[in-house]
C-alpha cells in the first residue's frame, strides 16, 4: 500500500488513469473482522497512581533494603521480647554489671549442669530479691504435665530439676564443679494444691547477649523494649502532627483571605519560637499535673494514658502544640496549588459542592505529600524523644526508650561503653532506615521532585 | 528594604514578648517553689517570696521582669547560686561565652566543610567520590548527637587517650575537638547534601549552558556561576541550624561536662530557679531571633529575585 502511494503522490494524480492503475483494491477497504480488530488494539491495563508508585518504589534498591532492615528492627522490637526469657523491668540481683555473654557465679554454676537435665527452676534465675524459695506449695508445667510439690523448709541457692524426660523426678540439688551433688527427691502430685505459686522453669541459662545494667536488668530485653517505645512514640507523634497540621493547613488554604492571613501569622509566630527551650520547660511543667490527673481520674482514657506514663504523654502534647507547623504549611501550599487547577474549576462549574471537591479532588491529590511528610516526621520525632530522654526529661525508669538507655549508660561510659553503643546503634539504624524509606516514598509518590 | 527590616524587627519583638510570656506562665505552673527544701518552714518560704517579689500577682511579676530586662538587669539567681546576679553567672563566669564559642565554631565548621563537600560531590557526580560522600552524609544525618559524642568519647578519649575526656571550660585547644565535631557533624552532612542537590539543580539551568557555550572552564562554572545560585537553600537552612546548634549544645555539654549555657538551662528548669530560666530564655531567644533576621536579610542580598514583602511560598 505504502509503495503505491510513494510512486504517485496525490499532487501528481493522473486523471487519465483508472483506479485500478493505482493498485488500490476494493478489498482493502472492507470492514475489519473481529480478529483483525483485536490484533490492532493495544491492550494495556490502566495503571493506578498507587500501583505505579509501588512499582517505582520496588525498583528503588536502596529503599527496599532499608525497608527490609526496618522490618527486621520491628520484629526485634515487637517479637523479640517473647523470644528471650528476660523482661525489661526485672532485676536479677546476682547478675549485675555483666558484660556481653558473661554469666554471674550462680548462673555459671547452673549452666555447668544444664546438659544433664531436661529443665529446671533455679532460684538465681528468678527476678527481684528472691534468692530462695520460702516454704509453701509450688507448681510448674512441663510438656503438658503439671507438677506440684511442697517445700517444708526454705530453699536457698539451689535448683529444682526435672530429669530424664517423662520420668518425673523433682529434685533439690547442690552443684559442685559441674556435677550434681546431694540431690534430694521431692514428693510431687499432678494436682495443684490451693494457693500454690507457679514457677517459671527454664531449659537453659539464657545468655545476657549485651550484658546487664547496674540493677541487674538484661540490656537486650531493655533495648528491645526501648526500641518499641521509641518507634511507637515516633509513629503516634507523626500521626498527631499529621492530623493537626493537615486540618489547620487545609482550613487555612481553603478559606483564604483574612482567615488564611491570621492563621499563617500564628504559624509564623510558632515557627520563630526557639522551641527547644519551651519543649524542655513543657516536659517539666506537664509531668506533675498529668501524673495527678492519672491518679485521680478513673476514665478509660486516663487509664490508657497512664500506662504510657506522664513522660511520653507530655512528649505527645509537645508535638501537638509546637511541631505541626511545617505540616500545615505543606498542606496549605498543596491546597492553594490544587485549588487553581483546571479540573477543580471544572468541578465547580459543574456545580460540585465544596465537600465533593475536597473528597474527590483535593484529598486524593494531597495524599502523596501527606504520606511522605508523615514518614519523614517519624524519625525526627524519635530524634526529639531520644534527645529529651537523654537529658533525663522523657520516659522514666523502669520504662525505657532508646534515649533513656543511652542516658543511663552515660555515667559508666568509660567502663561499659557497649551499654551506650548498642541502643545507640539501634537508634541510628531506625532513623537511617526510616529516612531512606521516606526518601524512596518521595521519589515513588512524587516523581516530579526526583532530581 | 528599611521598611522590611523595621517590620521584621517589630515582629521579632512581638515574638520575644510572646516567648517570655509563655515561659513565665509555664514556669509558674510547675508545682512547688524554688525555696522549698526539706528543712524550709512555711515562714521561711514566705520571707523568701517577699524578698524576691514572688508574692506579687503574676502579671506584676511578669511586668517587672520585662521592665528590668529593658534596663539590662537580668535579676539575681534564686536558688542555684543564691543572690548572685544572673548577668554575672551567664557572662562573667563564662557560660555564655563558652556556649557561643562552641556554637560559632560548630557553625563555622559546618559551613566551611559542608559547602565544599557538597560542591565536590556535585562536581564528581556519579564517581566513587560522590558515592562515598552520599553514604557518609546519609548515615551522618541519622546518628543522634549524643551517640556520636559518646562514641568519640569512648574511642578517642578513653581507648586511644588522644583527647581529654572531660572538656571542662575548654581551656585547651584539644578540648574543643570532640565537642565541635559532635556538634557540627549533623550539619556538615546536611549542608553537604543540600549543596549537592541544589548545585545539580543549578547546573541544569540555561545560564550554565550559556557559560559552557562561551567556553568557560568547568571548574569556573561550578565555582562562579553555579555556587552562588545553589547557596540559597543553604542560607535558608542556616536559620534552623542555629537552633540545631543550641539543641545539640544541651546534649554535647552534658556529655562532655562543659559548664555552658545549655547545661545550665536544663539545670535551672529542673531546679526551678525562676530568674535563671527567664534570663536564659531571654538571651537564647534574642540570639535565635536575631540570627533568623540576619539570615532573611542575607537571603535577599544573595538572591535579588526574592521579594521581601511576600511571606507566602
């Protein structure tokens, strides 16, 4: 076909020629069959904005690796505590100031016989000041069986072990040089006596992988717990900032005029305040009244907050008061920009209500920016919390955050440097990976910004 | 220009007033009194309150503070160094000077190192130098100041024994090294990142192409044409930088036991030394507000395209 037209351009048509001489067949102009139509139509599924963004994010190796590491840290913080037998608050009197993978004398003694038994209860491994078991009834569960026994005299510095699997002998032992000496069989029943206390039994002496602090608390457990507290604070603070900032910014941008002017002057005022002075002051100011309110009030809200502790709640209040200004400026900028778009004008011309324009046009187009800013807000909230806790103003013991762990470690930094370096490293990894994920999200959700 | 500066000055005074008022009322909501100790009797507290004017209504107290500050009188310490004029504590005992020396050095280091590093990364874009700098700066902005400070302390101070562990009043030049590094590290990294991005942005502009077409050497293009235009975001960052440096100084002064302004402020809040809290807030706020003002004006000088009257984005 193309060939034919090349030889005779339309400007040189010879009127003497008949159609047949142009090599045009009537058959070329027949309607296409269904199969021909199908082969011509290029089928490409419409790709939604979010699918497109997800694809771009997946192609970003750095962000994907960062996300992977962050998920590992999340598992460390949220699942980790259930994998180790130590608790963040429990103090082990005999295991104070241990280095990584060090055992206290008692622990070492029990460890020397751990191959010879199936499981055990060791008084040295119990938290708190209990160096022994007082006389009374006790029970524990092992492999679906319940063992209950009675102690007629105080049991100190000893272990109760279960040996040879199903053969259920509960014995009190004394250990010397890695051997069991002088073990006394205890009579037991499978019926739990009334008022019996449950014992937690261990299969092994679990190592203190990063040592313990001066109160004998396991640092790994504390770091896991601290990471959890820090991450939760970061996320909640970012959400608070998101809600307040976007509502404020949206109202300011939508209303315009005098309202916008006044609201933006307020933002500027808060912006120019050296916030760190106020933050420090707020931490001290809020702590006591909050504590009083927690103690006095019985509402579920106060109870829920009091489990968080006054320190954390006052951090949230600080964010709600001072840190939403950046978010509100971003949202206002977005709204102002979107308001001028042709499709909004078109929607207005078609008679769409304000609510519909906000829902259909403004919100979906803002979401990308909101996600990016919120994601990048999390690490900065974690930063601020750790800074406050480091100065001794954030969370208070026995609760821990990564900042307070570093703060606790500062006094003994010359002797036990790992106490600061380990939580510090976890903190750095969290902030680093979140920053990288945030950058990746920005590139994925707002490709125009990518340089 | 003058009208702009006058307007900004008025806004600055308003901000300062607001900060002082908020601080004053917040401070007074802290339960307890600065004179409350285990031994003090109610009569003693009342006497002390009378002596320092704490029995007057709050509004009168606030007015007294502000009037005295205008006269240059910062009051006397109520608790931590009872009876000593706060002015003497801050200025004569060297607390203010100490923090300022540290802070200004850190800002200097941040600018002097950060901008060239950013230029280098942009100039060598895509090479290993750029890659290395990118990794370094990305990690750098994620390390909290106190982790860096403590790490330096452990490895340079305790293990290698190269530098003094306790910086004290910074009498020795060696004592400056670790605090200044920890204070400026974040900002060096941030400024380097910022400079690289805005430099690459500037390089794609038309005037750079023109310069290149004229045959100007690549080095001069970067140094003369691109740098000036890429400095604008960096200058914008200098305002918050001052605030960051102050934030950092709280941590760095605690870590290295430097008796500076930051450490003193934290102590005064914890001790409820009202006059010291107010005076320190006053001094630091003036510093921050003045710096923001200077940055805004410098901004205008660097980039004449920016109109000063519009404050919107």
